[in-house]
């Protein structure tokens, strides 16, 4: 028997997808204009940019309600 996917997992997954899509869209729009990330060292920017979807995923998982489970058989 498999348990249903918790709402927290679904919310975090959707948040990660939307944040990643938004970040990639912003980077695509700014591709010809590097001023968006020029203040960061080149080696650091991928790690800093990866924090955006990570933070949105964390918040999405934190805010979503826990799915109650019945007694374990």
C-alpha cells in the first residue's frame, strides 16, 4: 500500500518549478544585459542564483499544511 503524496511535497514542488521558471525567464530577458549579476564574482553567481528557487521551495513547504495520517497498521 502506498501513502498519498503530502500537500507539503506538492506545494514545495510547484514552488520550485515556478521559481525556477521565473528565474530562468528573468535571466533569459537579461541575457544581453549582464548588469543583473555583474556585482557578483563570476564563480559565485550560479550559487547565489540557485538560492532563489531554494528559498521559494522552503517557504512553500513551510507554509503548506501537513497531511494527517491514520494509524499505522
